[in-house]
C-alpha cells in the first residue's frame, strides 16, 4: 500500500513553504528562490477509480464551499461542471472498446493540473492573482483577482471558474494549506482505493510505473502516464489504461499546450508593459483573438476600448 | 463475514455477486484493490448492471436478477465435472461422505414432503442414516449412491452452461469464463473470496443464494483460510451488532433462540438444544447452550432468577408463530391488530415494501413513537406532501411522538462491523437542542413503565418490576456499565472444574471469556459471544494497537473481535488433516504436535488433535454441510426458483411460482404480477448508490449535491423502444404503486436474452423521500412486493416486475 | 449579477493591474501584503480531537472529529471538521463520499432538536416537553399491555406475550444501547420486535 496521508496536526506549525518559494507571479516579476523545493504531485490512477466522489465530498468539506443542489440530467456527473464551489469533479464516460467489444466505464477526476508551465498564470493580467510555488503548486489569490476570466482562456484544461458572488476565479489549490503543514490534499486522503495518491513528483512517477506494469499484465497494452510535456509536465498526473487516447476520458486533451495567443500576450506585456496604455491594448487584443464566450462582458470590453481608444472590431 | 475487511488483501480472486462493494462499501473495497495491486488478484463481477465494482473488474458477466442459484450451481457443476475440487478438504471437512435416509428425493422442483396447503415441508426424510452406535453413517470412499456427494452431483447436474444461459441470460462463453476462473481456486494454494450483500439476501430464496456460494467455497476449500471465506457485507454500521445481541423477534442474544409455546418448560426447551455430536470426538460447541442461556437469564432478572423458578424461564415471551418480523408487524397493523409501534432509528415507511399498505397500516395505530437524530418520513407519514405523500391528515387518528436522539458524534459505545470487530467510539460534540441519547430515552421509558406497574399493578408485572436495572443512574445507564453486562461476571467465586480448591474468577469480577460461564446461576453474561469484550483487562473494544506481525491483516490487538478475539472463523480449516497449512504462504494456525497456534485465536480447542476433531465445531457433525439437516425450510440443497414476480416461468419446474415455501399473507398474492406478465413486462431491481447512505444522507447537503434527484436506469434499447430520453421524465408502476422519476439511459444496462426472449432491466435506486435537503422523490418501495425469504423473511426487493412510460415533466 | 458593480470593479482593477505591471517592471515589485494570504491558515489548529467510527456502513471506518471546545473537560463542544483516521487498520484515513461529509450530517438542518407530538387528526407537529411525552408514552404502553397481554394460550400454556405493541430497533445504535433496548422490550413480553438487518 502506498503510504497513506498522515492525520492532521492540531498544533500550530510553521508553513513549509510561502512567499519566499514563489517562482512565478501573474503580471509581476519575482526573484526565484536559490533552491527549488522538491516538486510535489498528485497521481490519479483512473484504472483504480471507482467514481465514488469521495474526492468531491472531501474537497467541499475541507474548502468550506457550498455548491448548489442541482438536478439529474440523465447522467451521474454532479454537479454538472466545475463551479466556483466545486473544484473537482468526476466525469463519467461509457466507452465501448472497439477492440474487445467490452464496455468500459471511464471515470476521470477533473480539476486543476497544476501545470509546470501554467497557462492561467501566464494569461492573468492581475498582478499576484495567480502564483506558482517552487514545489509546483499553482494557487489563486482572490484579493488580487479582478475576475476577468483570462485564466480560463489561458488554461488548456478549462478549469478555473468565476464566482458570480465574489467575482473572482476559483480552482483547486492542491490543498496548499494542508501541504504547508505536511499533509496531503483532502481528496487524496479520502480516496478509498488510493486512486489518488500524493507525494513528490518523482515518487509519483515511480508509483505510476508500477501501476502501468500491472495494467499491461492485465491486457491494457497502451497503459501509461499522462504528464503532458506541452505544459512542461503537470503536478497532477493521470495513470490511464489507454494513454494513447486521452480524449476518450471525457475530453482530456491529447497534447495540451498554452494557447499561442497567451504566449503572445506575455510577449506584448514584456515589451509594452511599462505603459498604462500597453496593458489595456494588449488585453483588448487578446480578447479579440480568443474565440468563444468570455467572462468579460461586452460592456467591460467597451470600457476597455474607450481606455485604449481602439475602435470596436467586428 | 467469516473473515475481515483487512483480510481481503490475501485473496487471489474476488467474486462480487449479490452485492456491489465498490459502490456500497468503498473503503472496504480498498482491500480488493490492494489484493489486485500487490498479489495480482483478479476481480469478477456478476450483476444485472455494469456497476461501479464492474468498472474496475477484470471480468464482468451479466445475470438476470433472481437467477443466482442457477448460476452458482452451474459453476459447482462445472467444477465437479472438470475435477476442480479440493478433494482433501471436501473429504475431511464436509459432510460429503454422510449417508442420507432413503426416501429423500428431489423431483419437479420439490423435495420430499411438500404440503401445498401449508406451503411447508415435512422434513423427516431430510436426514442422515444413524448407525447403531448413535452416530451418522459415512462412506469415506464416496461411492455409496446415497452419500451427500453423489446426491449433490445428481442434484446440480441439470445446471449445464446451456441451462445457465437460458435461465440467467448470461452468455455461455461469459459464464464459462467465470466458471473457469473460479475453478482455478480449487488448488490449496489459490483462494477466492465471496463478497455479497443484499443483492443475494433480498430474494424469496435469499438464504439459499448464500448457501449456494458457501457450498461452492467448501468444494474449493476456501472456508477458514486467509483471503477466502463467505463475506456478507452488512449494510449498516451496527446491524451485525444488533443481530448479535438478538434484537429480532425470535432471537436471544448470541444466536440463541426464544422459546416457542410448544416448549412449555425449561427442560423441554433444552431438550431440543442438546446438540449431541453426530460423529465421534466432535466438539459440538452448542452443548454449552445451557451455560449461555442461564447466564443470560441471570443478567436479565438477577436475584429474581433462581434455580427454583428455572431462572425465570417463564418470564420470556413464547412464540406462537416462527417470528414477528417487520412484514408480519405491518400485516397485523393492517388487520387492525396492533395498538402501538416504536421505531428506533428506523424509517419503515421508506424501507419496507408496498408503501400503500404501510401507510394504511400506520394509520390504524393508536400511537407511533419514533426515535431518531434526523427527521423521517415515518414520523411524518400523516403529513400531506402532495404526490410524494398524498394523505389526508384529518382522516388519520394516530398519535405520533417524534423523539430527538443524539447521533454517533455525541454518543459513546461500541459498534460491531461486518468483520465482527467491536470498536469503541467516543463522543466529541454537544447534542443539538434537547436531543438525548438512546440509552436515556430507553431508560426513561422503562423506569416510567416500571413505576406505573409498581404503583398500579396490572398484567403480569413480574418480568418488568424484577428486571435487573441496577445502574448508578437508573435514568441513564452508561455505555461502560452496559458493556460490562454484555461481557458478564461471576456472582459467586468460580472454582476450577479440575481443581475444586482453586478459584478461577472471584465473585464480582468480570469473566475473562464465555469459557468461564456456568449453568448453575453463578455467572451472568448478556451476550455470550461478546464475552471477553470488557473483562478485567479493561475495555478491549477500545484497544488501538495497530501491530500486525507478518502483515497477515489480522490486527489482533486492535479492538475486539467476537468470538474470543478470533479474526477468521473456522480457521482450523486453514490447515490440512495433519494440521499443516494448506498454503504455507498463507499460514494461519498450525498444529505443532501438542497444540494449535499461529496468527489467530484457534477456532478449536488448543489441544484438539487434528485427525480426531473436525474444524466446524459449532456443528454436531464436526464438519461443514453440503447437505443441511433441519435448518433450511426450502430444502437441504439449493434449487432454482424464480422470484414471485418474474419475467419468465421457471424453466426447471414450470408449475412452481416463486419459492414454494415462502410465506405469503392473504391478499398479497393477489397483488403480484403474473409470471411473464404482459402488463408488467420489465424486470426491476432496487439498490444503493455510492453517493448516499440509505435514507439518511438525503439530509446531508454535500451528498444531496453529489446525487440530487431520484432517477431510474434503463438500457438504450428499452429507451428507444419506449421513446424515453436521457434526463427525461418517466412513470414506473407495478401492481402496487406508481412513481415518477428522471431517466438515466445507459450502456451499463443491456437487455438479457433468457431462453430466447429479451428481458429488460429497470434499475431503481433508493435514497429519496419527502424530507431532507435533496429533491423530493420516490423510492422503489412504493412498487416492491410484500413477500420475504422463506427462512428469514428478508423482503424480495431485488426482483419484481414493472412497466415504464415516458411522461411530461412537472411544470417548472 | 450586478453588472454595474462588475464594470466598476473591472475598471478599478484594470487600473490597479496596470500600475502593478508597471511597478513590477520597474523593479518595485515588493511582495504585497495580500500575497502572503495565498495559503489559508490551517483550520484545525488548537481544535480538540475525538476518535469515533463512521455510522453509515459496516466497514466502520475510523474517523477523527475536530471540535472547538472539549467535552471531556465539561465544555460545550462544536464539531468543526471530520476526516478519516490514518491510524485505523481498515480505512487508513480514507473515507467514502458519505463519510467525508459526516460534518454535514452532524449539522444537518433537519437534525431533530425537540420532542414533538402530532395529535390525532392534526396536520402539524407541536413541541412537547420530554416529561410529558415520556409519561404519555409509558401510559399508552401500559394501557395496551394491560389490555392485551396474553399470559396463557388456549392450551393453558404459560406464554406471557404481548403482541399489540411492537418495537423496531435501529441499525446504528451501539451494542450497549441494543442491550438496554433488549432488556426493556423483552421484559415487557414484546414479540413484535425486529431490526434493520433485512433492508
């Protein structure tokens, strides 16, 4: 058995990481620490997951969120999507394997991947609203968040959600408060079958290798680890029975990468960021380029255009 | 469970059939995933639905609900035909060699002695041939055609793979794959565990479902060994304990039974409980019955229970029927024969079958009392909730008291888990409002009743006013006081039977275990099998030592496991006839020439010689029973019977409907759909979902978020046939009621082909009602039939007939 | 959503954001005070731990309840968090979706707080004191028992049974409560007695 997550302490404990360990901060420069902390990771073994939603339950309780009671829409997924009050979600897919004609019920725990190269952070125009610690945790700081929604656009996994109450963005923190005192995330502690385990990234890769060997012995020839390099690897990884087809797991991206537009935006700020005009222009530019609905309202957009003096575009 | 949750890690093959452990017991299921990950164990799931357990299985086979016996006897037939039998085990540890009386036979679906008017058997031929020496006659060569083994072989020979496919709808090749995987566990070094739950019990032949698998496990030599066993996954946290302590109509604590009215006195009661050994040298442990019985009576009535009054034997009520189970209770209520009903943490309006009948029954009571930490539908059965509880309060004259009790977080004491571990828990929170502990409430009711009898007299007050209630605070006994009572104590100094000058237990001291109990009134013990739980060593249920030498999964110093801290029942059977482990890598206890020892408390006298004394010490035979004498009402062997409401007729015995000896009350038969009914063509089944626990968690916000609304599950094929869309509304109705639900249309349910005819399954989860945080909804029990298992009256919730149609949803 | 507020917030934040960017680029990026708030304070600090077992299924997972206030010291105790006990051999700290949400059971809105009575024909529950409720229940029980208790059957055999009032026992009460219940029910001669083993 993988060593279980220890019981919490009730004694005051100095946090194991903090501001001094920041390696990235949205729309800001930071001086990275001389020594990087050991990278941590959560490994989600989809082949061991029974879809019980204990992770969702533990997440709600630990983070004191209060999701709404919805309705049944003919599927098991509840709530129906990630929300500002539901940071993680079991997504159920009934997949008939064309090679075996067997039904496989693929159940993937969706949530923040804590990318090494975080698209949300890179897209974020609000200084300090998104930070990345040297252990790999990407966290949102709501006081600094302006609710613009660019983090959603920047995220290759479509994870952050904006609260209509506080107008700031929310997502999984990897239970940074628990990890800071030597705990594992609440979901990993709860997971009945250890489909979620937590440790250093190296340990997780090693554990995954053992799992993959077991799966291959059971006929899953394409079992593998999902640690997508397009985002520099992630601090939440999956073991998949069909690693050659991640998209069958409720649309897990095959080769996620940060949108080139977000990269361009980073380029723009780098050169134009010294001036007030630069930020707004670049923001408008990016919003124009990014397709699909955005949390930024048309009215907000107009206001931004007025600021920059740009003409509305079709 | 014969074994424990943590023992499942030792298995090679897990068969989940008649249950859905991943869904209903996720943290116990952990040990399945551990066995898979660490031992390369395989998991087979056999179920009408592709369940959450199936989602992580190595092999899944579909089966029509209510046809498990045919499937299991088919596997047994396969094993015997292919010589996949653990012969040494079968010969030494089962009654395979016992010769059965002439006259016993099985024909046309019935055993000898059936009386159709009584719906019962004369079981006199269902017995062994007894020799002149008073012992059962055996043939160790297994050649006598009347030996159990040969009768069994003949009995199950009709369950061929083809027949299994016709009855169960399991494609032959899938059945054969399962049979082959199971049969591999007939070697001494490979074992299988059976994890089952209400998917097997909630049938009119539930007990025989379980017997079928138990027999298969014996044929494979998998009982008593690490990683093996028959593992009943109990549904509620302390339903094991409530049953151990005997809270059922016909039980006394520790699986002793209440007298019936034919047992007119103490001696006639004891005369049928002698349990003389049926073979030489056998233990037949129930020979100690009298010690446990007298100690129980002394616990009840203390000084008032004397040898002169046969320890107050007459104060126990005597049964006139086999039992007043919950179905009979509602039947009596409906007939107007009951005045009052007290529900302690039980919500029968949702949990019992045929809700229309339940509401009518409760409405005829003079008074109803509920004790619960949560609001319940039962306590509000009289309240109108629109279509969810369409009653007219003004027409219901029942006086209802709703008493608020504490919950686990505010309460102290022990619960017995499925693996028979008694674990102590401590209170950590202040109860809300005026909520009180159950101990307080029961004591308050009792002391008031007693005081009324003391003051006013009345009908036979003796057993009430003489009940031993000598607690420090009679108004609220403490958990510790009651635990010590369960354990038992010496009332006078107990002398060593082999040395009458030596005191083994001083007067007033707690007994170390039930071995110290006496039949002369010198000891007490509320529940003999719990004896040892709280002795002079302290509260053993509160032990928290996690040591586990060689990681066997025994955890012998954690809490207390009944009996006498034994972790695996029948563990003597883990070793061969010479006392050596069948599988050296899975050693449990072994014989060293003088005594038994090992990782567990031996389930046999420590000095009992392996060749002489059989491992099944509770049985008079000393061995286990492939053929059962006397105990099962519906046959010494299992036989396939259809549910009372079945989409097909019984292929093996076309004239027989349901279980021929199951009790059916007058009026209820008329409320069953015909076999292969056109009016109710679909095979329904009810079950739990992992997001919820019974009818409790609809009160819990988080769980209501995770699974908010009542639904039914059907196949894509049935949906197409009926024009039902995913997420749309449907009406589902049976001969007894009608419900509305959302439709989950899924590939996880597929039509089964039974004898050439498609059978559609309609899955109906429970969990919804008209109180709590989740959306109001119906449960399945508005639809379920009012009939139970022939032996223990568990309602037939898992197989009944319905019809279904799409409807317009409610106007938003 | 209040669009007006949203727009103003957006504009205000835009200004702040721009300033931040500029300052950062000029090397004035001292970490703001708000920044350190990223990691939430650990919420279990200085709470009291109590060991318990999950009341739902028969796996009986070990749990730890964290409270403000300590019952053992005679204080009022409010449970603020519950999670799995890693020391427990069976569950090793894990919990299912029900167990992980036990706090919401303890604090459910529909927890019962006061004894209630519903009078015959009434359409509502009304508050009643414990004393009045219990006195009345004992009276109802005694009147029924006195009226319907069967001491001898038709054959003259002593049977001492009472079948007109029944008792349904729970599934999650302790063994100790079970035994107290057993004593009360059986000493009264009740036979209509069952538990939830079958459902």
